[in-house]
C-alpha cells in the first residue's frame, strides 16, 4: 500500500515526500519486504518514515532489542576518535551526567528497557529503586534477573513518582513521542531529572534510511519537543557519542510553545542537516551501477550500512565481511563469515573490491587504511 501523504507527528503540519526506497532496512539490520517513504515536515522540519507495518504488533512480537550487556553489542565512536562498545559508552555517560548526582535510593524509571543492558548496570552500581518498562513480553525474563516482579512493567506504563526518568534509543521507534514524553513528565517528582538518548542523523546519515525509526530527530527539534512536554533542557550533547543526541534536563512547570519564526528556523536547520543523507543516496545509486557485476566483493562492516548496500547489489557475490567488533567474528552475515580486519593485511585481496559500509563520517578514513590491499576500495 502506497501512502500518499502524512501529517507531522509533532506539529501536525503537512509533510513532503523526500525519498521512497524499494529496499527497507531496520535498525536490527534486517530487510523488510516492503518499500518505505521518508517525509519532511513543512512546518517544523521533522523527518519521519512511513511503512505499511502495524508497529504496535511489530514491537510486541517481532522486534527484539538484541543489545545485551556482555553479549551482543555494537561498536561506536566517541568524540576523541576511539571506539568502544555502545553499552560501555551509554552507561558511562549516563552515570556521569545523572547517576553520580542523585542518591542511591532515587526512584528511577527506564522507559523502553529492552533486555536490561542499562538496568543491570544501574542496579549493580547500587541503585536499587529501579523500575523498567517495555512493550514486549520477551524482555520480562531478562529484566527479572535484576528487578523484582512488581518493578517490571510489560505493556502497561508504571504509575507513581520518579526522581529520574530515562530512555536510550527508544523514542525514534515511537509513533507518538510527544505522548510518551508527556507521560514521562506526568510521573516525575518535583525537579526530577530527565535523560534521553536518540539517534542524530546530522552525525549519522543512515538514520534517515532506517525504516523502523519512524521518527528522525534533529537535535534542536528534539530539545524543543522536550520543552513542549514540560521539561527544561539543561544540556544538549551531540558530541560525546558520534551519531547520538543526549538531552539532560529536569521537570518544569513551564511548557514552551513553538512560534512561527522558531518553526521556520527548525525547518531550515533540519533540511541542512539532512544534506549528508542526500549525498549518501547519490553514492548508493553510484555504487549500485558500478559494483552490481563485481564477482569478488568484500564488505567492511557487518551492520545496517552493509545490509542496505548488499540489498542494492543483488548480482554481486559477497565473498567476505570484515568488522571491528570481536563479538561478531565467526558469525554469518550476508552469506559470509565475519572476520577481523586484521585478516586483510595477512592475505591477498588485490584482485577484489572492498566496499566500506560504515557511517560516512568515518568510512573514508577506514577505506584509506585498506586501499593498498584491494584492487578497488569504495566508501559509502
């Protein structure tokens, strides 16, 4: 079913169709057998993705927040250029910005806790009054490892008063993010701290191609939404984790409304910020035309970008996949086993092509490192 038009989920203005790829890839690096459409709000500039999917049912039964502490995890870049596991970075920043500033008996609510990768570390750090909410029953067993049954809420939003409300990469999946933020504000104690993390497409263009991210937040628009919901934003951090936006704030008695000049400014900022995505689409089309018949193709990266690129190259045989994440080594991805990049310098690939499938912000640097070992290196 082709969706002809949509209204912005944040300001209800009309949206403009930006791009409609036939191949849709989810944040789990899975292909959806459905086209998707990226929309841009003509009022506030907010980007959204529409797909003919019942998202409520999808998150209850299909989607699985596979990141777990000590198990499956992603490698991410930090502002100093180093790479770490996402959970290590997420919790370190959360502890620095929030947990170290509240008492160990603070009432904490994590909205969209998944398998408890942050909950587990929070409890292990001595914060015992933690409540976790998520939609899928699949998460209950994992969360009960850390929390008593009365503080694990599956499918029903907890009531009460909390001193800290937080969410990590949840609101981009939410069809009603305003409603969720207003709920979080409603369960806040006086001056409660809010800590929110969402993807930042300005620093990671691929977020705008992620089909199950139904919301794509520009940092300034996200901060404005939090203020509209009744939070005072005290920190907007777009640097500590490349490709992520972190908001820190507190419950406020003031709900800030957007006026027309602010809406126009946000719209202009968002469109400029999406320029890397438009460049990425052009590069993908170029890759599709130039590499579709390559017989010996290797991919660097075993995640979202690799899935998207391989889907656009149905005639190319993937001979191997390299990834820096040691927890992916030996696993099968895209028809080949994932190997360490160290193997590149130990073998001969001079007759092969390497396609670097990473965040464009860092892909060129990686591609340059391995250029001497392949006939051709192409970066997204």
